[in-house]
């Protein structure tokens, strides 16, 4: 009983460690930081994608509010 419990804990801990490692690699890529540093060293300006913006006149209208819920109040 003790051996099986120990094995389960070791498997759980190793799974958490592996998932943490792959998550870290996914969201904190070292190659992206290296590219940014090399671009700054070369003096190239950072290229930022333009975000389109539109303008519309203000209109006063009713705003429909729907409350969907279960239970009693």
C-alpha cells in the first residue's frame, strides 16, 4: 500500500514538473527575446502592426438588458 501511494505521488509530481516545463517553453520563448535584443543592437526600429480605428457619431438609444438565471431572489 505504501509503495503504490509513493509511486502515485512521484508520477503526479513528475507530471506537474513536465507540464510546467512545457508551459514555460511555450509562453517564454528564449528565441523571441534573443531576436529582440539583436534588433536593438543593430539599431533597427521596432515594427509594430497598425491598428485600424474608426469614428462614429454618438447615438442615444435604449440598451436591451436580458437577465437569464435560475433560482429565486
